[in-house]
C-alpha cells in the first residue's frame, strides 16, 4: 500500500511563492509518475502538473511559467514550486501517484492515478 502525504500549503499574498512537498511511502521503486491536482470550492478537481520517473514533465496551461514540478527519487518526494501566485490559484492541492503510465497529455486525467494524498490548502490573498 502506498501513502502520500502533502505539506507546505499556507496563506500567501498575490505575487508570492510557496513550495509544496509530497512524500510517498510504502513503495521502494521510483518507476512511477507523480502529479499535482487542485480543487477550489465549488469547482471540479483540475490538473496542475505531472512528472515521470525520467523527469519528463507536463503542465496545465494555467500554471506554465509559474509552477515547477520536480522530484527527489532518493527521498521518494515530489515538489511543486509555485511562483507568482494569483488569487485564482487558491485551492486544496493534492498529489497523486500513477503506477502505469508515462507522462503526457493523459496525465491530466485524474482516473490515471492509483493513489492520492489528503491534500493541503493553499490560499492566495489579493
């Protein structure tokens, strides 16, 4: 069984930065993709970014150039560096693990992921 634990959320002013972290436990292999999704109140969960085991990445258009996803395989951790934050980035952010698929356009489909974390709140004030 895999467990994912997110951390790093909080309150920040518009234009500021936050770094989210997701630690995976219960799996020793690093041959999997990791993704970040977010869900704002009253809205559907939406894709943010994904990274493959070979460090290939895929981003939602809304965060390109502002967010950077990376991973530390030695620590089974994936990071999401968020810069130039906007109030519309306010949401609960979830990390997810995909055991089977390479990173690409289908990474935006939540159904591709096998495990999910509990989420961490990010609030951006205007």
